[in-house]
C-alpha cells in the first residue's frame, strides 16, 4: 500500500506506559508530523477500554491513521476499535515488551517510529481470538498467563520487574492439565504452558513461535510440556535464539482452530494482559483483519 505522505492522524497516548514516556510524543512526534503537512489531534487515555472507544470514534471521524502511543496493552485496546475498518493503526512503542512493534520492525526510538508513521507502508494482518477476546500477537495458558496475572498486580512494571516475577514463579509453579483438539487432533496431558501465537514473539525479542506468520491465516500452537527445572536457563536461552522448537519437551503445531475442552486454570493472557478463562474455549482466526503501518 502507498505511503501516507500527509493526512489526518489521531494519537491515543497512554501516559502511564514506559515510566510515563508517552507524554513525550506531544513534544517529539506531533511537531514532526505537523512539519510534514499532517493534521494531528491527540488525547490521553483515562481508563481501561478508553483507547478502544477513542480509536473507533477516530475511525468514524475519517482519520487516516490512528496511533497507539504506549505498550502492548494500549496497542491491543486501540486495535479493538480498528479491526475490520479501513483505518490504519500506527504504533509509537513506549511499553516494556512492545511485542507487535518489534514483530513489525518498528523502532523503539520515538523519533524513528514517528518517521514510520509517514514513511512506512501498510500491512494487513490476521487477528486471532480466544472465545470473544481478540488479540494480535499471542495468548495462552499456563506459566506465561500466571506471570501476566502477577505482573498486572505488581506495584511497578518494566523488564526488570518482569524478569523478577519469571524467576519467582518458575520456582513455585506447578504444571496444569489440559485437554484440547488442534484441528481435531486430541492432546490430553499436563503442560508447563501453551501459547496460541499469531506473532512469533512475546515481546522483548523473546521468540516463543519462531515459525509464526501474521499473514498466513493460521495459529501457531506451542505446547511446552513439563520439564526438570535444570532446563530453565536453556529454555530462556532458546527464546532469544529462535530455537525453542528444538527442545525435546516442546511440540509445535499450525492450526486454523483449537478447541480447549478442559484446563485446570482460570487464567489466560492476551497480548500480555490477564483474562478470566471460560471453558470450553475456542481459539480461531477472526473473520476481520487490521491494517498496521510499519
């Protein structure tokens, strides 16, 4: 798709993301966009779900590009308001993980990501959903969902806090039992975690599903079976070297539909945010897509 060049751009800013770095967009991103002939408006999010409301209103108002300034949670919320529309979503990443931004090669530098809003190209990507919860990158149950739940309750966020929680939870965590069908193939066993991936990474360049594509119409299902804790450092290393699929306790599938019939957990995560799991659950590709500038 063609470059935006000039147009109407609406920024949705989460000022709490990235140690309140989001507000810098007013000083850095907006002047640059205006200098390049764009008509720009912006607002700050006030409560959970606000970004979705703002994104939908901006799309209906005829904005060419709606920009999420924040972390993965903000990106997910903005996306909810744009899925199925012809309005493109831009990203100025200021969160701790920045999964979608990293997946699409968007710079973590605010000035460079601002340039992408005009100079980048549009890509139409798949949207996944677990029951009715739509997500762009990953969802899952087990260990990563437990960490996401604990992270949401933490007094502080950021990569350091995340690493601390991962270490703490890995010591006390017990596998969960699941029963599911992956395109009809029955899986009934205890697991450390299961990830239903649209993107290849969680964020921070930790690749849980190295073979995943956001445009192939399929879900990459990564099943990590229980393992001895001596493997934990190796598991961590494989995430950052894109070889987790080579571990003997990891199974990888590509599927169009997953039916989760049973799991002895009440928690799942979607793009790093915790949610309450309702069983039975179905994981599929949504009939609508979203256009993202990268």
